[in-house]
C-alpha cells in the first residue's frame, strides 16, 4: 500500500482508527488500575508507590538543584498515580488510609 498524502479520506480513516485504539487502550488501563486497587494487596502496593515517589513530602533539597529536580521527577510519577486514584477509584484512597494504619501482625489477607 502506498502513501498518498492527498487522500484525505484515507488519512481521516487512519486517524479515526488510531483514536479508537488509543481510547480502547486507555479504558483497558483504567480497568486494570481499578482491578489493582480493588484488592487490599493492590492498595498496599499502590500506597508504597506513592510513598516511594515522595508524593507526601517535599522534593526540595537545600543546596542541591540536581537532586531537587530528580526528586520532582519521581514525585511527578507519583502524582500521576495519585490522579488516577482521584479520578477513577476515589473510594480506594480512604481504604488505603485505614489499611496503612493496620500493624503487620494484624493483617488477615496474607493469601489475598
């Protein structure tokens, strides 16, 4: 198949296909995320990601601009995860808060 830059109908059809694939991919990603946070283990994992990314602390490192920039990059990833929680599974955040206060010996979900 040759590329015809003036075949607007073909170009529009290709763009429509690409848009639909992107929409389906995004819906799949959202579904996967909801599945992860629907389980206590998944919520623990996501909470660890947020903590490791530094979402709940300052990124600034006095006297070290490079480390501050690095920390901000890591924090940016965490904020993307945070945004997914807020947009697609806000009820899971309250569960994460309550579950993170459970001591390790009190956990009853070791298998699930």
